[in-house]
C-alpha cells in the first residue's frame, strides 16, 4: 500500500501498532503499518520519533518531497544483507561488455516504446509527423546494436528522445504551450505534469530495486555520480513512455486537467486554487495508454476529439516562471497515477497477468538475474 501525505501542518504519530495522521485535534488517517510499503511526505509534515522508529522497524520506504513534488530524500532502513550481490554489481561496472549490452537493452526498450506511443498518436489523431518521427526512431533502433561504446548508446538515446518530443506535442487535443522538454523549472502545464509523474515513477522504481535486493547506485546507461541512483534511472527508462507519457496525454485530452488547474509561480503569486473533484475512472481506457494495442478500440474509449484545436497564444499558460499544479489537481494526478499502476495486463515473459506496479518489481528482479548470470541479457518491457 502506498500513502501520500500532503496536509500541511499535519503530524504523523504512533498509537499502538498503528500510525495516525493528525492535524490539530483531528485524525485524518489511520495507517496500518503491516499494510504499508511506501509513504510519500510532501512539504510541512512532522513525524514523531516513535513514528519514525515504527516505520524503520517495518522496513517501510519513506520519501520526502517539497510541497510541489520535488524529490528531497528518503528515510533509509536496513541495507540489503546480500553483500555478494552488491559486490558483483560494482565489479560489473568495470566490465565494458556487460555495461554496453545492458545500456543497449535499456535504450532499445525506451526507443521502442516511444515509437509505439507516436504510432498510436498517428492512428488516433491522423498526425503524419508522429508517424514519420516514429519511423526515424525505429531507424535508430536498427543501428543501436552496432554501437561500440556506452557513450554512443547515450547519443542514440538523446537523438531518439529529441525526435520523440518533437512529435509528442501532436498528441494533445489542445495547445498547452508545450514545445520541448523543460525540466527545471517546468514552464508549461505539460512539463509540470511530466516532471511530477517522472518523480512518482522514480520513487516506485527505487522501491522495486530495493525489493530485488539491489544497490540503486551502480548503473550502466547513466554514469555513476555523487548521490545519483543510476540503476534506478536505467530501469526507469522503458517505463517513461509506458506509464508517465501516456498518462500525461490522457490527463489533458480527457479533460481531467484544465487551464485553471495550473498557476504560474511568480514571486507575487502565493494564492492557490481551491481543490476540485472530477471522475477519473475512465482515464485508464484511453487507447494510447493501453499495454496491448488492439488497433480498433471502440468509440466509447477513444479520445474525445481527433484533431488539434487552435488555441490563441495569449490563452496558453506559459512563462519563464515555474508552472505548478493547484492542490486539487495535484491530488487528481496522484489518484490517476495510482490507478494506472493497478491496471492489469498479460505479460508473456512472466506467463501471467501483472499490474504496472508488479511489472516494476518483476523487471528489477529480472535484472538481478542478469547480474547473477541466471539470464543472458536484460529484456525490457515493451508496448504492443
């Protein structure tokens, strides 16, 4: 069970075997520690010493973020005990063939999934640019295997990502001012949502890596650096298009997020919009985000519009200042992300149905088998 705590000024305390989320004299939530796998804390939330001890005792992953979702750090529980596995991870960093093969696998998964997303945009919206960029990405895939160094693989990944984000804006029904990927700060609504979902995804992949008993730092595609979870970032790549990007398209195209759900974070602006409630159950039926593409999705689950509407420039929320979600919209994005992760699909390598949350754990476990020599190479999860 994953819990998000965003009530500013709240306190997390221990009572018996449970945790209580309180604010003033009111109790907002009762958390059963035996059910918890991760707690995400946003902004000004206090945790008592006894509560922290309870969280550590049960090995619950606790993540701390700013109120707007920027990652700060996490509470570290006991380290995995398999020191031999971790030693093998670090030794493999000096194995150029292993690093090159792994980097190719991570990038091939990401490029293939990006191309699939663009082809779905082409089919559902009739945008030829998306199809042509998808074919260019597939051309990169054809020559990826001939790369002779990890740096070359990174170059192919960069080229593929540039092509992808050149066509990705064509997938939106309305013009949200998104023309390229901007990370810090996100200066339009789409970049704001992408950054938030990538943060959510990174936290879940980190938890999956820990479940697999792996060290999150030594990676192949992402070079090791001080404080960088390189392996987490490596394993996250194939899931960016599958989970975060398709969900972003759905949130905007199905009108779960609207213009008044965003504010421009100017120095003089400190007033936030009041929360709103919307039904997001049907968001998971958007055909672009389905794990297996049927190619003939019925009208009832298709995008509400099949063309780009022309939005006057002055009406688009863009600025050099950060663009933030309002509290109500932020909660809707969290709900949609969690619903996405509980979506089931049949995954042939596992020979059973998995949720996306299960898939993250499965892929981390699969990479462990590669490290231990039980599997020859890493097989990324692909959209069909």
